[in-house]
C-alpha cells in the first residue's frame, strides 16, 4: 500500500470540519452559542457524534467558529473590494459579514467561562486580522470620494460592535438596520451607489 487513503481521510476530515464550522456559525448567528448541538449537526448534514469528534466541548466549537469567522472576514475584504464596482458596496457587504461575526462573538466570553487569558489572545487575534482589512476598505472608499476620510477602522468597528449588543435577545431590536444607518452616515454628500 502506498498510503494514499490516509491523505484522503485527512482531506475529508478537513472538509467535514469546515462544513461543521460553517454550519455552527450559521446556527450561532440565528440561535446563539447555546444552540443545541443537534441543530448544528442537522445544518451540517452530519450526526452529533461527528460534531463531538471534531469539537469535544462547546467551548472548543465556539472558539473554532470564532477563528473561522475571523479568517473568513479577513479574506472577504480584499475579495469584496476586487469584485465590487466601487469600494463603498464592498465596505457595506463586509460590515454585514462583520455583524454576523459579532453576534457569535458576544457569546464567546460565556462559552470560555474563566479562561480570561484565552479570551484576550483571541481578541488580539481579532484586532490583528480585522482592523487592517477594515482600514483598507475605508481607505479605498475615501480615496474614491465615496465616504468621509476622518473615520478610523477601529472606531467604526467599535461603533458597529456597540450597536450589535442586545441583538438576538428577543426584544425586536434590529442591530443590522442601525448599523446600516451608521455606515450610510459615512457617505459624502452627493454620492450614490454605483454597484
């Protein structure tokens, strides 16, 4: 035997893990990080045992989803910029992805319980990966004359984060609508969407 089945299993395991992370992220956005594992398994089209094989604890799953979403947001910025007619629609699409990420992130602290050092390391990873992406989108939109140029990436991201607090609590609060108003407020007078 040349051992070729082993790499295939590894590739299958990686695909399964990615499928689980995508499914868990989708379920967390709609139902929070306390959503039943059976919902995540159903979304992924796998058995609950598969979820536990990859992620033995809820904290393991939440942390993996967090890292997965950070990477997805980081990768999405340049891709959106390249595929949009102008930078502003790329910025608004990226902010939508960021809002989905924040909904998951709000449950992270509870899922990690007393691991403050681990949470701090994840937060630093988040800042290192996403602030430059947001800054690039803001710079491109400002350079195109679509938005004002006096808003820093971290400032915008904190504002979006603050608007997302309380979303999903059943109160009818629509964070996405308010975030949309915030991002629309960045527009320079007289600019319109050309996407």
